[in-house]
C-alpha cells in the first residue's frame, strides 16, 4: 500500500474464533460427535471473514462458495502476510485471462499460521 509493504501486527493474543460462511456449516456436520476446537462466528461476507484471519481476530476462516470478486482483495492481504490458504477446489493462481468465472466458486480454508 502506498509503496509500503503490509506487515503483520505484533498482536500475540491467540484468537479462539473461526469464521464461516453459512454454507460452510455442513462441513462441521460431517463429524457431529467431535467437538470443534474454537468458537464459530458468522461475519456475513467473505472478504471480512478472510481479513479477520489476517488481522488475528480469528484463527481461521472456511468459505464454501465465494466468487473471485468476493475474495480477491482479502486473498492479496493474506498472501502478503504469509497466511496459509488451502484452495479446496479451484486455485485462482491457475486462472487464465478471458475465463468466464460467473459460475465458478473458490472454496477455501484460510489460517493465520501454517497449521490450520
């Protein structure tokens, strides 16, 4: 930003929250007898969910059906801050100019550290 590198804050507090989109809840339902290791938050928009990871407000985010325009800016911030992103289907790094992305989802799990 403004020719200055984005740097991670020195916030050493460990969040115990994870953000999900409402369609990601089905992932948790696959193991109903296991306790989820954090508090679940639904923030309402993919970009906010992912940015909350980069800022350390949540330790992870699960997005089930985001479009590329929903996540593009947050993806850049996560990459700049060396956050971990696991693309669960389509990796947007492999897109080609001119591709029609109207019906393409980019499900992902993002974490502040390598261990998601």
